[in-house]
């Protein structure tokens, strides 16, 4: 599995593309080249998605899914479910705790 690191100024302050004069531009984007094989899936999402779901959960859903539509729906539902579960220790909450929040 290939993944990138969050692009952020500091914890909980991610880069944001905008038309405003201040802020990030497309020149600040991380550009990567990844070799793909037939059958590989690309999962993209916002911090709201990745704050609520672990990489291993993503792999599990993809491995259990019958196709891309099913995987996308299952991943979105799992992230939503985690986001409203006050007992779930999410990637976001774990990172916040590790930084003293």
C-alpha cells in the first residue's frame, strides 16, 4: 500500500487549495509517481475521511469488496460510522493524544 503523509502547517491545520492570495497553490502539492498493476485501486479522500479510518481498515474493505463501487460505498459508510462513534479511537484522536491534546 502506498500512502502520502498529510500536508499540513501543524497538527489540525492542513494545506488548503484556494483562490485567496494567502494559502497554498497547486505548486505546493505533493507530486508522486506510483506504478500500478491491473486490479489495483486508488483511494483518495479528504482529511475528514482519513481522520476516521485506518489504512488496515481500507485494505480490509477493498479485499472484501466485489468492485470499485462497492468498495467506495463501504469505505464511505465505515468512515461515517466511525465519525459518530464517540467510543472509536480514530487515527485523528490517536494523533491528537500523541501531541498532548
